[in-house]
C-alpha cells in the first residue's frame, strides 16, 4: 500500500509528497475514527521522521 523508502542515491520525496503519504494512511482506512494498525503506525512514524528531515533540510551542525 505505501511506497518503499527511497534507496540510497535516489531523490528524496518533497514535504508535499510526504504529507500526501501521511494523509493517505489516515484516509485510506475507510473511517477516520479507526486506529492505525501496528504496521501503519510504524509507517506513520517513519514518514514523520522523514518529513522532519526534509523540512530541516538535513542540517548538520559544524564540529
């Protein structure tokens, strides 16, 4: 149902694409009051972490 994480060297999804994937997890279940499955929760958290990295621009602090 959800796409695979990008492979190394592939382009990262944009924030808009990640938001769309997050929305699809919630709206694709048939009813908004139903809880996510364990697998869907794991995917949701993965997408949130990726969205955070994209929004921060993968900022790395200088040593």
